[in-house]
C-alpha cells in the first residue's frame, strides 16, 4: 500500500527526483519524461471521463485504462536491474491483450471509416481525441527511453494499443461514429 504523509518535501527543488529504486535522476531525464507523459495522459483521461460516467460500456474501459496507466508509470519509474530489493510492477501481456479485445469490441460497433476524422464532436469524443494525441506523445517518449536504456518491451506494446483504444473510444463516444467529423482534403483551397 502506498502512503503519502507529506506532500511538500522540497527534495526536488534542485531539479532532481528519485526513481522507484531510490536512485536520484534529473527531472529532465528520458525516464522521467516518459512516466511524466503517462501521468499527463492519465489526467486527460480523468477529464474525458467526466463525460462518460453514464456509459456502461465505455466508462469501465477507461477506468481500467487509468489504473493500468499507474501500473505503466510504476514500470517506467523502475529501471531494469538484477539487484532490485523488491519485485517491480511491470505491465503484463494480459493487460495489452485486454486492450486489444476492447479495441475490437468497440470497433465492431462502428461503421468503417471512409475518411480520416477530425478531433471533435461530442465533449467526450473531443477529450478522448486529446487523450489519444497525448497517448501518442507518451508512446514516443517511451520509445525514446527504450532506445536509451532497457525497459519492458510490453510497456511499448501497451502504450501503442492504448492509443488505438482511445481512437476507437472517441469514435464510439461520437454516437458510435455517426457524429464523427470527417476530413475533406483540400476543402478550403
């Protein structure tokens, strides 16, 4: 169980933070950037969920995604090392597989796309599109971290599937795709 008694510690005033292992690192490190982007994504999902609470299919999916994003953040905050004194929390293939099933379940309720779509529509869809864009940025930060040091390969897969999920979730929130805003190439020339 996590227990936070004191919030203001001033420990980060010098531009450093500690990873889950206790190791101090710069707040500008690739690892902190990756799990920070995941945290931003989780916050964006929290806002999107203000508009999905009445949806018995979509809201539980987003609830699970938010919890899994904390797992992903914990995974990214724990470097791979053989001498860890605790069992690190890592994203599991079962979490990624569940996302794939949820993508397929939601997508089965949508009409096939005939064009790219513009972010927007209902408030839920607009916020889910924003979350999707943040998810893609988080994924890029995770890949940059993976290029620099070892991370869980499942973390990259999970981030990729989650952005797919948020895309279909945004379409689903737009009256199951019927209210999607279609891109009209060159329409304003």
